[in-house]
């Protein structure tokens, strides 16, 4: 049925609490003692309150104090219930209906949802540049000439991170110049294969 009076969302602009607004803007109704009454009935001595609905949910008038006016699309005021039978079933007189704005739902993909969820244990950073890989210094001696002035007294003799073994035999050959210090030397060999298996071996050799 057609509402007797209506309050639009535009009329509610600038009013923070819906209940405060409707207490003065609901035409045909009187708000008193935490209830709305049909004004002509109240003036005639009637004290039967109006039934308040938020959408299809029946509520008391105090519930409207929790609804921001910005969420309301319109308010419809019915001074009688027509053929609905609301007043007979609720022992009320008149109906006040609050129509809230419809929140539009938007479908998102799984990828979009994952972007909204904070990632755990992940750090995002911008690369500032690149560094050319450094090679371990290894002297190149001319074996036809005498030893260098002062001798070769290196502590770390040789380091090479990219030794590739032969696929068939699993062996590899490396060569390097030892230092001029005599004594025992320790060589550490570590590696990993294509299946992720790791290996390590430590050997000692003497320079006399």
C-alpha cells in the first residue's frame, strides 16, 4: 500500500542519529516516552504505539538510535496497517518502516582475495642494482722464473665455488699453486648433487 508520508535519504542528510531526526521529521507521528504514536490518536487520548520495522525486522523505537542516517534509503509512515493485519497481531497502531540502503556486492577472483590477505613471512623490497661476482685471487706463476720477492705466505691457498664433476665418473681435477710455507695443509671439499644430496670431506696433505 502507498505510504501516508515518506522521509527521503536527502532529507536525512546532515542528521547523525536516525531517532533524533525522526522525532521531528516523521509527519503524522508523535514521539514521546520512547515510542512513536499516531498524532491524531495520541491527541484523542490513545496510547497505542506504532510498530517500527527495519526492513522486515520488527524493533522497538530505541533501536533506531543505533542506526546512522547515512545508511537509510527512505522512511515510510503508515497511519494504519491497511489489510496487512500487523496492528492486530502486534497490538499496535500505525507502522513505521525503515528502508536501509542496499550494499552492492562485487565478485572478486581468488587472486584478488589473496592480494587482500597479508602475506606471512614475506618481505618485499626493491633491488638497488647488481654486483659483479667476485673471483678468489689465485696467483699465476711462471715456473721458469725464480720465486717472488718475500715469498708466498698466503693463509687461504685456493677457493673455487663452481667445480663440476664428471657425470660418468663423478671425479674432477683442479690445480693450484701452494704457498711457500712448509707444513700440513687442510683441504675441505663440499658439494651437492642434482637430487639435493650433500657431501663433505676433509683431507690433509704435507708440503715439505
